[in-house]
C-alpha cells in the first residue's frame, strides 16, 4: 500500500486563542486537528471553547498531565478510533 499525504497536504500547527474558564490560552494544532475538534463540538452541540474546556478538565486530573495540545490530539484520535470500532459516523 502506498502512503499518500492527507487532504490538503502536510501542514504545520496553527495557533488559536481560546477562552477556558475565563482565561485566554493559545493552542497550536494542525488544521486537521482543528477541523476534527470543530466537528466534535458541532456533534455535541457545544461551542469549541466548551469542548476544549471539557478535555482540559479531564487532562488536568491525569497523573502526569500532558500539555493541552497533546491532550486534544490524543482525545481526537481516541474519538476517531471509537467511531471506527462502533461503525458510527
């Protein structure tokens, strides 16, 4: 099987500012992850900042909490795998 670039090619992180619990924070994610987060927020009928805040709240309870961008990427991948396993779209 041949490896191909994702749609839109390989693109580096894009920084966005989001307000979490009343505080501005900057998060750098690749556009593919931003799109996945936006889709997850829409599917849950949440603003993007609320979804990020929920992931952040779980992240900070972890023993060796990763940075927020890493937690978001991990969460998105886990959600994608869960969808694939259940056949949900």
